[in-house]
C-alpha cells in the first residue's frame, strides 16, 4: 500500500473519504476561525471593561481616603 503524501489524496489514510481541505483550512484559517477570533475579542473586551471598573473603584476609594486628610 502506498503512503499518501498529499492531504487531499485519501489513499493510505484508512477510514473512508476525507473532505478536501483548502490551503487556508490546512493552515487553520477556515471559516470557524472567524468565530473564534470574534469570541476572543469579545472576551478581551469584557476583561478590559472589568479591569477598568475595578481600577475606577480602587481609584475612587483612594480619592475618598485622601479627601478627609486634605480638609
């Protein structure tokens, strides 16, 4: 049995037909990647928002502590 040297050639793969993969899909740039990138961007935006809220709350607490000392 010959070994397959081409991913689009199912000979030697053992297990029936394989979907022909485009060059982009072989490089992991398939249509699912756009969804993954969008989800990652959403998660990052949420994390940044939470960090800003936490920083704002900490900054507000520092200003509240400083205000009585100055007066």
